[in-house]
């Protein structure tokens, strides 16, 4: 089945935005890549920012599916869930063309907290907080809110370290950090 024009535009944008940056890639470049017209582009996306939002929402959906699979695969075992999440992070950062976290990159390019792009970034981070909070709840940590924030920070750090450093040890470092947070009671 042939992808729809919207899917083709989104696929081209995903490749170009991630590889080169949101602001560096023009709508004209995406239009040229897909081989369509401006009228067709703007029929599907009113603005380039609307396309960026769609790109980030699509990326968020894929990221969330991977984390939910890890949590479900751990069958209630928090350590196993964090290990599986770490393994997913490890696969991501060791993948070809990895350029860091799409959401951290987007936040850097769109610093205005009222931007629709930042809205998607903030929603994804809120989803991570909720997911980590739900994951940690059965442990009864004395300061679960701090532990949840620490796990989010570790995830962010793992994505940055995977891009800037040696990605092969990222999964293990993420898990060690998570265990340290948990065994420290979240403090």
C-alpha cells in the first residue's frame, strides 16, 4: 500500500529534521524531497511548525510504545523494567545516525515555552514523569517525586551521553543510576 501524501511529508520531515535540525530544514526542502507542490504541502500542514509538531508527536508515540513494551515485559518487576528501558536507550543511542534526543534538540531550538513545539516537548516529558511515577509507586519510596525527577534526569543524561560520549555503556550507566536512586530511597 502506498503511503499517503501526509505520511510521505512526515517521513521526509522526520529524516531531515532529525539529521539536520528543525530550523535548518525549510518547508521547500521537504517539498522538494517528496516531489510535491507548496499547495499540497500546505493542504496537509498549515505551517512548518505544524509539521514539526506532527514529527514530534510521531516520535513521542514511537518512544512511548517502546517504554510501555519494556514496562509490560517486566511484569511488575521495577528493576527489570528499568533494565529493559535502559536496553532500549542503548539500542537507540548505538543506532546509525543517532543525533541525540529529538525532544531535547527541539527544546533547544524552540526556547519559547508558549511555542506549540515546546508544548509537545513538555507533554512528552510529563508522560515520562507519569510513567516513572507509576513504575516507582509499588516501591513506597520516601521521596518518590524526587526519585521520579531523578529517573527523568538519568534518561535525559543517557540520551546526551549516548550522543556526545561512548554510547556502548549508556544502558548500563542508566541502570546503575536508576538503582542508585531507588536504593537511596529517592533522595
